């Protein structure tokens, strides 16, 4: 991959509204910080090559290189990415919480990994009132405090960077697709450091179609209710087309069409709905908000699922073919929409010396564009 410095990150990504707020450039140096959902460069830096640029999921990402690194094959543009198995899942009897979103699979897996010493610490996303915040936890019981979905962009990877700096070398991460892609960049050792060791022991990805601009979302809700008393936010599976807001007065419903106006611009450049560069990917099962869809992508992910199931932390069963077809349809549409956008902006496989958002083969691009209806 081509790596540049913080100046290019500022001009190519932040100033153009392509930043997803993942936190990959935060807390690796004093220059980049995140505040209330926005990433900013505080001081100029003259490095020609920097970790901030190298880790960014919107800057010169070569999906062929990353796919070869993690899965042993080039990126082919398939809707759901590389995987070994797809199942229905939910938390088992050994773990429970009233804060579970859907089936509780993510919390169950990360709590299990901490209990068994598979990971030394877990990077999660907590929240302070409505504001999502990164959190590093070492006690399995603390995982359950972060169980609910946030829907706004969060600098979660800043906690990962702090953990690496503290010398923690077995880190679990719960990541959105852009965060999982940034982690894949980091884990591929883009600066070719001789003493590099991959610190990610388990990456659990979350299905995601978009993230909200926190500031715009808070202002929007403030016109309807008191954001400080919100306890939970949820989006039921299609065809509901609503966002549910739970506060001290009960549940309120907001049309999803209004909420979509608050989505970060960078989300329209993202091909990935199911966090393809993770060990395990988890989303809500369509038609069953009490269950999850679980995509097992790597051998270590498979082993952890097997262990968790045996010890009562996880329940799994086969995924019906109809659910699989619709999931692939939705993921293919997201890929197509994003690639059309990236190509229209001249940021795909640029051949005139310009920097790109994404690089991969024209054959894979053709397969994506020939896929499902991207409307």
C-alpha cells in the first residue's frame, strides 16, 4: 500500500468529509484528537509517512493486499466477504443482561474471551448519555455495561491505540466495518516495523449500513425530547423503518427517513456492510430481533465459537436460506452504491498519481457493479 503523512490525511480525508471518526489516527501521537464525534488535527506535522495515514480506512486502502494478508486470496467483491460459516446465534445461559441488543452474541463472545484469557483486554464502545465513548475493559462483567448499540460514529480505536501503547498484546475489539478495516490496516504492519507483533487477538465486527453524525443527531433529538434521559436507542429490522428511543418516559418512535438525513457523508464511500475484516461478524437476524446472524470468518473465530458454545456462553443453529439470500442482497447493494460513488469522485484505482480511497482489481469491481440493484 502507499503511505503518506498527516498533511495528506488532513487534505484528503478530514477536509473532504471522508473521515468516519473511527479513532484509528487518535492517541498514536499528540496531533490528532476526537471531540464529540469529530476528528481534528491540532498541530501541523511534517512526517512524510505516518501511522495516522497508514491506518485510515479511507486512505489508499488496497483490499487485494489486505485480503491476501488475512484470507490468502485477493478481494473478489462477493457480497459477504470471506467466511467459513453463517449461523443464527444468541447468548447462552451462562451470560445474560437487560442491556443486550438483539441476541447478545457480541457481549457473550467478548465476555467469554476475557474469562478464558483469550484476550487480556477488550476495546468496546460505551456511552455517556447519548455520546459514544471508547472503553478498555479487563473484567468480563464490564462487557455487559457496553452492550447496547449507539448508532453514532465513535473513536473506538483510540482505546486500542492506548492499549498497544500500554503494552497489552492480546486485545479483543468490537468494531464497526470501518473500524475493522482500520484495524486490518494496522495489523498488516504498513510501516514495515521490524519488531511488529499483531496485538489483535479477536475482532468481532458489527453489521452496519451507516453511522450518524453525533452532533447533528443530538441537536435533532433535542428538538423532540431531553437527550440526557435517553437510556437506549434501537432500529428494528426491516420493514419497520423506524428508530426507537427509550427514555424515562417510555418508548418513542422516529421515522428512519428523518434519521438518515443525519448520516455521516463518509458512509456513502463504504463498501462493507458486514465487517469483512474481522474474525466474527454479528448483526440482528431479520424478522427476529431477539436473535443474531453470526458470520464466522477465520479459524480462530471458529474455535472461539465452538468453545463458547460448549461452555454454555453461546447458542447457535443453522441460518435459513431465505435469510441468507436477503442478507447477501443487502450487502451487495451497499457495495454497488459505494463503488459507484467512489468511481464518480475519481477515488478508485487512480492511475494518474492521485491518491485513492480504495484499490482492488477491475474484475472484482465489475462483479460488484454487475450485481444487485443498487437503488
